[in-house]
């Protein structure tokens, strides 16, 4: 019989992946084989979705809300997002510019698709969320890494970023607080960057603000929405996954410029139609209901952050800066003499601790590791003790 070989488009070979999912799969496999694994690799809060949010979804289903909604989401949800933005960012946004999507990633996908044609350049943080670079390559654009520096709390240098912009640059991706570093870009650098951007009026900006409610030491989030003159070329990515511990609900939103919202809407119609309706009702309850669970979760993360930074700094060869946000730390491991990949492998297979190599977030992540502290204090202490003992024994 003739063997038929189906070949998909070549660009698929450019698609990268998110190592957190791969490490999770390996960790699960080892656990199935009976090994004890402590997971400090995972990028999702280890808290349950607050009760009132779960109840709102159940009620929506019981009330018969099981059909499609408008592609851009329920009006009441988009209005709630707009109110939330007024409360936490102090900016008025037309609910018609809000697009509800199945998770934060979808806004990223649409934005990079809109500007990622062949021949164009897209600037993105490196180390940064791996899907930025993956999608830039997939759509045929050239990825231009924007380095983040350990000695400034993993901020970019605005002068350097401006120097990387060329006539081909179409999109600039920012992410603060950041995954994987937990770093926050100081206002001074953002102001400088935004001032400089006035020389590049055709450059669109995607500000990934998914960790906007996860800041420590009383720091206030600086949203790019606060720079109102940017609104006609600014896309905001945010969602419920991290703030409300709702990663599996697949609920996110984008705020789009007026001239792009219709494109985003048609992409949604062509792609997913709408977000599942019960999740959208849950999203309304999350934004309008009690915010105490969010404060409690952040209180717990704050304690763990202090603990993990202190413990990691006691391991010879590791230097761990104190991050300003999210729930990750990004220690420098260069003095141990191991590469990031070797360190990740050793931690998982010999110490039973899942962590993620800095290189999973771009080549500039070599010599660093990402630890997530979305795990109990007991497990954090135990995991670091295991890594300490492993390094001592080598
Ligand atoms: C920086 C950043 N942006 C976007 C996302 C995607 O979020 P979601 O799970 O809502 O798609 C993540 C998830 O880890 C992230 O870290």
C-alpha cells in the first residue's frame, strides 16, 4: 500500500514550548514511579479558587447560562473589567475596548499574529515568558531580545531598548512584574522608554500585566495604561489566572486600541467563538466580590518570598535577588559551575525538586534558575535542604 505522508506548514517547526509543562510531565512521571518530588517549577498559585467565584460558575450553569456569548464576552464582565481598571490603575477604559479571551495567552497570540509578518522585528524581554519568542518565530518575524539585568532587579535599560528599535520594529513586548524573574521595572526606566517612543509612532506596544496585582513591599503597579497618549497603540494583557488562582478556568482579557479591537474580535470569532460562559460569570464574581482572598494569598506569598530568598542565599554558589513581584525567584547559579540545564536535571533526578532552567526563558537566562514559590513553606524548606545536600555531596 502507498504510504501517505501528510506534511503541515514548515513554520510549525519554529514553534517552541513552555518548559514548565515539560518539567511538570517529567515530575509526574517520576512521582508515578514512586519518587517524592517537590514542585518548585510550576507557574500557578497553589491556592483554591475562592469559594464565591466557584459558586458563581455553578449558579450560572444551574440558571441555564450554557450557550455562546458575544465573541468579545459578556457586557457585564467587560464593564466589570473597566471598573477594575479604574480602581487599580486609575484609568477610564471603554468596555467596548475590552476583549474577553480564554486565558492571558490568547491576547499574546493575537497581538504577535497582528504584527509578526515576515521582515518585521519584535522586541521582547529575555529572559522572558517563552511563548513570546516562540510566536514571533512562528509568524515569521525576527525576535529582538531586550536584555533584563540582574544588578537592576531584572529591569531593562531604556536607552538600550530604544537603541534596538529600527524601521522594521512593529511591536515591543513588556512584562512587569515579570515571569521568570519576579522583577519590576522602575518608573524612571519606563518614563524614559515612553518618552523615547515618541520618536517611533508606528511601534505598537504589548504590555503583559498578568501579575499586576502581585507586588510586594507596598509597591504600586505601574500600568502602561497610565500613559494615556499611548492608548491608540497599546495592547494590555491581563486575566484571572494568577490573581484569583484560576489558571484552569481559561479566562483572560485584552484591552485593545480602537483601530485593532475589530480585528481582535474577528480573530476570536474565527478561533474560539467565545470563552465558556460559566467561566465568564465566575470572572464577574471575582472582580466584583470580596478581594480578601487575594490579599490573603499575597500575604502568604510575601512570607514565602522572604523564606526562599533567605534559604537560597545560604547555598554556596547561589545569589538570589529579592524580587518585587509575581511568585518567582531567579537566582544566579554561575558560581556552582553547572549550566542551567544541568542544574535543572540534577535537582529533579537527584534531589527530587522540580525547578526550571533559566535558558527555558531565552538564551540570556543561562546561569540562572527559576524557582516558583507556589508551594507550602514546609516544602520550600525541605526542597532547598535537598538541593543544598546534593550540591555538598558532589
Ligand atoms: C508573563 C505571562 N503572561 C501570560 C501568561 C499566560 O497566562 P494564562 O495562563 O492566563 O494564559 C503567563 C502564564 O504563566 C505568564 O507568566
